[in-house]
């Protein structure tokens, strides 16, 4: 006899009160699963910034780390463009928050309006979605700028899920350090 354990609801991580994310699919084809998980992680990052005074998004709440939610926002904006537009689609667009003279400006230079930074991030995410929708196969490839090697759309999607998962963990700690808010 196979008895399935019952885990009480209060044993699970609490959800954010403002959580409007759709439930993650548990079955589906590869493309729909990858894009659903990436969009869920994007929404998770935004949720972790929701309700924070814009000035506090630039607060270094976990010393000695210099990470901030604003810096992560700028970084993720640049990463969206880097992988989908520059590496995969080969678009002729400038890099965001990066120069050879100042490679860490995404994290370190927190000038500019946070609302405008969120609007820019949303535009980059939408452009990324357009590129995915316009690409027939996950096997389609672009060329990695770093080494000239091919990278598939599948590879870009997996990289982006991992990127957001990593930085959502950072965002958890940063948000808790700002105002004590937690949630999954």
C-alpha cells in the first residue's frame, strides 16, 4: 500500500499577499513550460520589489554586499537584451548598463528614476517574448558574442530561468533587509 504524505498548508512557504502570479504549469510541451517558468520568475522579481519606496530600492540592505534591488533590476534589464536581442537574434542594439570602462555600472551606478528603470525592463521583457514567439523552433540558433559559438533558443531560455532564479534569491534577502517582508 502506497500512502502519500499529507503536508499541512502552514508548512509551505508563505506567499506574498499581493501575489497575482498564475500557478506554474506542471505538464506541457517544452516551449510552454520554459516560457511559463521564465515569466513566473520575471513576475516574482517584480513582486519582490512591489510596495517598496523607490528610494529604498537603491538601499544596500545586506552589508557587506553592495547588491540592491535597483541594481538587480538594471542587471536583469541588460541580461534580457544581452541574451535575446544581441546573442540570439543578432539585433544591432547597444548594450545596457555596460561599457568596457565601467563594466559593473548595472549594479554600482544607481542614478536615474526607478519607475523609468522598471518601464525599460518591461520593454526588454516584451521584446524577448516577441523574439521567442517569432522563432519556430527551440533548436533555432543565434551566435554567442563571447566566443562565436551557436546557442539555441532552448539554451537562452534555460539560461534566463537560471539567471532569474539566482537573482530572485538575492532579491529575497535584499527585500527582507529593507522592510522584513518575505514570501515565495
